[in-house]
């Protein structure tokens, strides 16, 4: 889903290479309206199984192909304990590959994630839209 210059991916455990390519198409479409780039938030709820190896490779490939369109990326990890540690390890491996292109961050809640990401997109003025942005995301039922 998207809201203004923010592209949100909610993982559901149904990830495939094909739906990652569809996400990329939608990211490119959104970024066409925002020449200075968009923010990306990836929400990974608790109990979502990790993507398989081909999907993980495609995620890194698409995030690398789209470096000119992305201003920052935040991972929101809903799991806790050892499950969270394994999700953070995968997200960290993605972030290490991407850090040279744009800032990345990991958060445990969406509000904290957006407090980090929105200023990258438009400074304090964009941060003022935090509650509206949260409402837009909460009202969406899209997940991949």
C-alpha cells in the first residue's frame, strides 16, 4: 500500500518472486510521482515465516535496482525473542547490502519507524503527518 510518498509492504507469509516483482512495479509507479524518492516501510508481523532463498534474493535485487527511487527504508519487526532475532538477522543482511545507497533502520513498532522515516521524506513538516499516515496504514488490508 502507499500513502503519499511512503510505500508500505506488509509481509503475510505469501511471498513469491512474482509478487515481489509486482511490488517493484507498484514502487516504480509511486516513485514516478515523487522524483526526489519515496520511503519504504516493510512490516513483518510476528509468526510470519521467513521468505525462501529465491524470494530473499529477489527482495535484495529489487531494492538494489530501485536505489535511485528510495530515500530510506525501515524494517518493522513485530516478533520478539528468538523469532525476532532471526528476522533481524535477515533484515540486517539486506541492510548491509543497501546501506551504501540509502539509510536503513529497524524498529519494533510502526510509530517509531515512521518517526525515523518521515523526516527523511520531508523534514519536520512531513513528521507532522504522523497520525494521518498511521491511520492510512491501519486502514489498509494489503499484505504479501
